[in-house]
């Protein structure tokens, strides 16, 4: 499994697509800036993106080559997908003993071209997939373990796994809530009294709850708010804004485009079969935990209702859910039909899109910034020619973190940039940049323009500065 992922990563690296998505480059910047910054320290972890992926990559990206090519983060992604496939197989084997279904689940995960491309980049979704499925596998093992004499199961492994997932991506928050609720359902199905079952899952839930509280406290210390929930986007999804059913339709259509109609239907059918198995068999009841993966849909639905632009990438966790639930449903069917159904399912899924499909929706979406990258070369060229030693470049990391990474290829260190992560220094510079920075880089177009662009519209804010280059939506 890891070998297949590594081969795919090499393929996309040779095509120059490893860092095509702007978030892929921005994640590298956040990891690097923790130790390489005008003001290095824990506050550079930030309060918008969850911290675990950046903390894991914090030391590797201090190596310039790995920072610039992203391969250390890609290694984390490849390993995470191997963990996801192995964990899914483990759950199915533990609960049903079906080697066919376990193998089919792993294959469906790694044959989807969008998943395979995503695990070939520094994006954080693969780590979510690995930790979410490992959490489910660990929770299933926890449910199967015999309680010790004092009557309490040890929650450390599943609890820490859920906590780690909750510190990786926000989709893990509804997934974790669903895992806890479904674990309660499994315990009750096995005859555990409801009051005792509540106590058991409460101790399990304490681990991710503490993790989320720690993140909220860090957010409070860094930006003064317990949770940063605004100013990420311009509400432009007018169709779905305020309409949950329209938002759900957009999510469902995105899933079908990524996974294909066959795998999508198989996922829903598998969900029904898993519910049937839970009702009929206490021994197979932990398979119910796989349903938690579909809770990831809550995040894009909520975002689209707020007007967030549609992004096909937000449906990739549901591809993982469809593959897992289809395999889980296959595992509870009559044994003689499993192999032929598995062959048909895999064949029709691959027919929708080959594993290495350069026109896969996510591959196309990830290249949305290609024109801007080319256009900004004139800005990079001018800055490189006229930049003086010790000069400070003020720019918004929230808007242009990916361009900071692009500038690293031109020889600029992160210590050259003044950005939001520098707290009060940034706050004072936003009152007037003169005396704080020698250069300004403004994002003029994306999301209606960044904070510097809007500040530049104020009288006298640009006193002492003159525009010298422009391209790709930014001005120098």
C-alpha cells in the first residue's frame, strides 16, 4: 500500500504537480515559520489551521530542500494513506473475518485518482484519513476488549487517536462525535446498561474534548478569540447560502463526480447493510463505527450554507467514507457473492476514472492558481533584483502564504517577511507600514483583496511607497 502511494507521489512530482495547490505550499510555510521567522515560537503554529500536520513537519522542513520541494510532507501523506488502508482492513477483518472485503476496501481507497493525487501532496487530508480510520479501528478493538475487574476499559489508544484526528482537520470533529455516539450504540447492542455505556464513552470522549479545548486556548492566546470562524472567504455561493438542502445537493454532486455513481451508490447500500448487521449480530456491531466517516459531510454543508465557494476537494473525505462503507457492506453479505461483487465494484469504479487520471477533478482544481503563479514572476524578478540585505517585506500570510513559498525558490527566507503571525508588530505596521517594512506585497483580486490592499485604500497609508511591479493579482 505504501509502495503504491510512493509510486504515485513520484509520478506527480515528475509532472510538477506536487505543489500545484496553493494550500500545499502554504502548509509548508506554516510548518517552517514555527522555527524560522522574525519572531519564532509556538505562536507561529497559528489559530486557523489545526496544528498537528505542521508540528509533525516542523523539523523536516527546516531542511531547505524538503521545504522547497515538499517531499517530507508528502512522505507523511503517503504513510497516512497506508495507515488508512491498513486500519480499514483491520476493522473489517476483526468484525467479519472477510479477507475479500478487507482487500476490496483497501483497493477502493487507493484506486481513486483524486485520493491518490491528494496523498502525493503536502495537503493535510491524508493525515485526517489515516487518523480517522485508525481511530475507528482502535475504538472497535476497545469495544471488543473484555473489561478489567474494575469494569473500565482502557481508553488511552482510541482516545489519543481521536484527539490526534481532532488536531488535524475540522472534519474530524463531527467524525469524532459520531464515533462516540456509535460506540454507545454498540455497547447498548451488546447488552451494556445505558448508564454504564454513557460513562464508558464519556471517558473516551474526554481525550478529544481536551484536545479541542487546548486548541481553543491556543487560539485565545494567539489571536484573542477562542475560535477563528470568519474572514476566510467572500460569500459567493449564492445558490446554497441559507439553503441546507441545496448545500447537501452540491456535496452529493461533488461526491458523485469524484467517486463515480457506482461507488457512491455502493457506499449508501453498504451503510444500510451495516445497520442490518448491527441489528442482527452483536459480534459484528463494531462495523457500525464506519458510518461515522460520513459525518465529514457536515463541514462542507455548513460552509456552503454560509456562502463558501464550492470546492471539490471538500468531498474527498466522503470518497473515503464511500469506499469504507461499500467494503463494510460487502463483508456482511453471503460469502459466495463477495468475490464477484468485489470484482464488479472495483471494475466499474476504475472505469469511471483510472487511478492515474490527469484530468481528475481534484487535479484540475488544484491547478486553478497556475496562471497567477506565472503572472507573479515579474514581481518576483523585480524584487530579487532590487531587494537589499536586511529589508523587510510586509505581506499577508493568510492571503499569500503560498507566494511566500514561491519566493523561497528565489532565495528569500521566511525571516524576510512581516505577516500576521508577528502579533503586535503586525498590528502597529497595519496602522502605517512606513518604518516597519521596506516592501509591501498586496493581493488585489482573490477574495476581494487582502488586508493590505484594503488598508492601501486609506488616505496616506501608502506614503513613502510607490508601486514598482504588478502581476498575477499582486502588486509590489
